[in-house]
């Protein structure tokens, strides 16, 4: 069985699906509700979306819309991980309006993956897709970290967000924000 070792890798893989669906805005929302012992992850995009038949097939590992291979593991692995960890998985999509994936996990389940390198994942997505807007929100109890490329692009004006100097600064900013959230 193939298992992605952490959530950052799942999110990177799922964001690639959004990019292939021509999304221009991708939202990654993580909520660690310690009181309820739940991690809830929402991934939403404004891409092409899927019709009801395709949406139902999306969790099948032997279904893909890609022509380069005959399997599509990202969504099915994420859905299986949620169910394996005492959670649930839903997918909502509409042609022309985008797709939203929601997965929940028991925080204290022994199979729940670690977060992984979320800052590295966000920076990788930005570096490879500077024209796409990414919104990342991570909550843990009352602490919250938000990152939105739209507001950063407004400040940068003539400097590309994919500039190595900008990416290095943004990665440091994300890491610092997530670390501060952990200490609250």
C-alpha cells in the first residue's frame, strides 16, 4: 500500500490536481480542533470542477482524467487516510465552479500523519505557479496563522512573487508564523 508520509505531501499532491484543473485560486484550510480531537482539512479551488459522475469516480485509485498514466492516487489516498484515521472524506464539485475536498482525522489516532513541511509545500506551490493565488489558513485552538498571496502580490507590485529573494523571505515568514502558533 502506498502511503504519503505527511499532510504537507498530501496537500502538495492535491493542489497539483487543482492546478491541472486550471484553478487560479487554491485555498488550503487546516483546523486542529484539540478539544474535539479532530483535524479538519479543506482544500478548495476555482478550477474546472467535475460533473457528478466524475466526482463519484474521483476516489477510485484506478480512475484518472490524466492521459499520462492510468491511475489517480492523490484523492483516493487522502480519502483512505481519513477513513483509516477515524475520520471522514467528502468531495463536492460543480462544472465551471471548482472543487472542494474535506477530510477529517482523529488527532490522536496512531495512523494520523504528522503535518510535515507545510512552509516548504506552500513555497513550492508558489515558486512553480506564480500566477496562481494561494490562501493558507492553519488553526490550532485559538491560535491562527493566515497566508494569502493576493495581499503579498499587492505589496510587491513590480517584483515577481517567484523571485528567489521573495520566496526565501516568504518561507521564513511562514515558518515563523507556524512556530509562533505552536507556542500559543
